[in-house]
C-alpha cells in the first residue's frame, strides 16, 4: 500500500530486525530492543538494536549502495556503537575498516544474521 519505496524498504528492514530481536529474546533470554535514534539537529539513524540495554549494532537504510551515511558515522562515534551497517537494495558489499561501517545489500545482512 505504501507508494514510497524508501519507506517500504525501511519497513521491511524494521520487520526483520524486530523478528531478530524476538528470536534472540525467546531462544537466548536476552532483553532485546529495537530503537530509532534522532537528535535535536535532525541527525538520525534508522535502527539501533540493544541487548540488555547495551547497543549491539545500528542499521541505516538506503535504496542504493552509496557512501556511508554521515549521520551513522556521527552516532557511531558519539554512542560508541560496536557494529554499524548500512543496508541497500544494490549489489555492492563494501565497508571502511577505519570508519567501522559496513555497506551491504539487505539480502546479505539477512542471510548473515539468519533473518531468512
């Protein structure tokens, strides 16, 4: 029903991340939470996953395989996020070890995290 492709993609990612949180909670007993993060200046990260109230990883959604999001970089540094992913609908899988962000297709993240 949603005509905006970006919003549809974010919703798909949110659904899978929430299922992942429920799986870990049910199978391993951890308190898993899915969050959205935005500051007063309007910088935002689409999703932050916490385990027992500690940040596990962050996910930013983009339709194309572009350079790492400046907002994701900002929050990674500010919140000391151990793993950051920028998922997209393209084919490229790359990252910057120095920046600590992996840019990869959503299907690949899904496969690696057993979403599928």
